[in-house]
């Protein structure tokens, strides 16, 4: 059963990549169209996306409830391009995007399915990020409904439609993979799966709804509970960090590194999304680190981890993060030379059977700085 599903998915992916290489983003619309009807009519029950079509005049999205909106052709190319150069990036082979490393074939020695190579997963990761950009940019700084979830965190139609678009592509390319989304929950194939795609359509919804361009789309792929692929995509600024286990992290295809020269907390620039993430003992722990650093800064959500990976920030301390908030960050930070763990110093994994409980996350540009920050979190003297 799994082999049949994998063969179907690989055939779909081959055709999508072929069409995309020939016709730019056309293949994305074919993939979204194939599943959008199911999503809007109850497949997952959270999307109003009905149909997406492209013409010389632009991209037009027709919704199940009858409303139609469009992006002029001069805009949708801008919004898909990682460089805003009016040229949609090609997704041919991983080796052409990251020349510093060969395409990683996941071999039997690592326990991966060698017939699926990592290049296929990266291809799909880029497709997901491209599709997310279309929806996110359609709503950014526009009027839309804001809904408060049970935990009082906001969610928008942009969150839900972005996740639906990504969900449809994964379902088509890898029908035997599990998917876990912030809005849609967990969908596990019958018999389970070693592969789980974890999606956060808009990490930093509060920034998004207030027009601040430091939110991001987070995409990760787990293999046996460990993140092996992570993407941070900032659509407004056209920046995309890609991390692959065992490879160097890239920003828009160029290799990056953390600022490993900062080894002391007194010289460090620290980020956290908000001081309100902490309360009680966790607030005390954060304050111990904050009081040691050179400059504390606030308000970047996942974008801060991209800045750390690029060598602009030294330490990030956060609490209350769910799996979809942190799993994509792991390959990105580690592939740039940084260290990222929970507050116990343990590697970040996720086991679907335990659900989406919250944890504290600590990231640093070097092992020595991570060790120093961790010691302050747990109350040790430097």
C-alpha cells in the first residue's frame, strides 16, 4: 500500500517539476486545483479555496463561496520571486540551488528511503513556500477577518488558505506522508508514516495582521521524529532560508553562517518575540539571561532565527512554542553552525503521539554561547 502511494506521489511530483520548469508556477496551480475542492468541501474542512487559474493578465483565485480575487501579472511574478527581480526562480535540482553541496541522497545507511532522495523533498519544500507566498501576499496589509482561537491567539483566512494550499501539494506529491498543520491538526495515513510534514502557514500572525513584515511561513519535514528539512520563508522581503540535515544552510541559494565569534553573553545581541511569553519561573529564567546580554531585542518571531543563522543575532530565548513553531528552525540553525535545543539542552524532536505541547527553545550562534545562556536559564552562575 505504501509503495503504491509512493509511486503515485513520485509520478505526480515528476510531472509537477517538469511542468514548473517549463511553465514557471503553472504546476503549482494544477496541484492546488486537484485538491482544493476536497479541502473546501470537507476533506479537512478549513479552506474556502476553490480554484486557482493563471492567464496572461494575472493569477485569479475563485473561492467556494463564490467570491473571486486576482493578482495582476506584474505583481504575482514579484511575489513569487525570491529576489523580486521579476523572474520566477526555477526548481530544477537541489545541486543547482546550493552549489556548495551535492544533492543529498538519503541512503539506507541513514535509514531513509533511498528511492525518495532529499532533492525531491527540497523541491516540494520550495513549491510549498512559493504557493504560500501567493496567498499570504494577497492578504498582507489588506482588510480581512481576524478570529480569536480558544487560547485567544489570532488566526486569519490567510492562515487557513495558506495551509490548505500547502496541504494539497503534499497530498498530491507524497500521499503516504503524514501532515501536521497549526490550523488543520494531524493527518496520519493508515498504518502510520515515518515522514511527517509540519506546517505553520504564518508564524507571527500578530505581526502579519498589523502589517509588520517579520512573520514567516515555516515548513519542516520529519523523518522518524527528527527534522531533516526546514524552511523559513519571508514573502514580503523575498527571503528564504533552507536547512537540510547534514548540509550548509542557504539564504536565497547562498551559503550562510552564524556569528560564531561571539562567545560571551556580555557581547551578545538577544532576541525574543515578546517578554509576555514568560511568567513565573520561566520569566525569572529569561531575566537572568536578558540581564547578562549586551542588547535585548523583541518582536521577530521566526524571522529572528533567520537573522541568527545569517550572523546578525547571537542568542534567542523563547517559551511556549509548539512543534510547528520550532521544528523548521532546527535544520536552518544547525546547518548555519548554530545550536538549538530545549531549555534542558536536549535536541528538538517531535513525537506525534504526544501532541502539540509547548516547550522552551534556546538558540545560539556558537556552542560556547549556548552553554553560557543555558547555564543562566537553569540558574547557574557564569
